[in-house]
């Protein structure tokens, strides 16, 4: 009985240590985070579309009488000289439609940056919602940039678009990962 108690006590202490270690907060800052204290976004135009020829794929709405895609041009303000990379998975549009309905559309396409609002920017489409756009030499030097995002499945009564930028809402949570 004494051995059983000792074994149980050791196992309890082991699990308490394991649980306290795996419950720690993360040690590193969030990766690829856009500092919203330095960088701002403002939607400045939009175009509803049924087709889009991108650099890597073509989009064609299969139900054009019910839905449309939308290309949203966004003005980005940032510190001049600071490089910026934006990831598609960080962007979505929350929107209202009809009398009282709402929905969310994840980003499915992202363009290159430009320093001029009224130019065609090459767009990349991704069904996986995983892609990015990074500033180059001239766009890193600029403080005002323009970029296009593509979202799809918008109803004809779409109104009130809200661009969301992914940000952590809690402290990081540490894990030990997994193994095979």
C-alpha cells in the first residue's frame, strides 16, 4: 500500500509539472503581425465582378445571377522606409446584405503593392487562402501604398463592407508540439 501511495504521489506530481509546463504562455511574439499602431488600412474603391484573370488562375463565378466576387482597393499608410508583408489569411470582409443579414468572406486573392491608386496591379488567386504580398524597393520607400484584395460570393444587396485584419486576441499559449 505504501508503494502504491508513493507511485500515485510521484505520478500526480509528474502530471502537475507536465500540465503546468504545457499551460505556459508563449515565449516569442506573434509571427507576421501587422503593427496597427504604425500601419493603417482604408477601403477606397470596389468593383463587383463575375470574372477575374489573375497571374496564376482565372476566376469565373458559377452563379452570376445570385452572387458576385468583389475586388476591393485598399489604401495602406505605413512609415516610409519600412518593409511590409501582408498575408491573405489575415484579411476578411464582414458585410451586411438584405434587410438584416450579414456574412463573412475570406480573402481569396491579393495583388502586388503599388504607389499609385489608378494602375492595374497583378493579382494572385488562392483557393487555400494562403498567399502574401511584400513591398519591394520603391514601395518600401513610400508611406502610402495601394493593394487589391479579392473576395467572393456577395449577394446583390451587399452593403456595409468592413475589412478585418487578423490580430491576436489573447496572450500566446505554449505547446510542446506533437510527434509521430
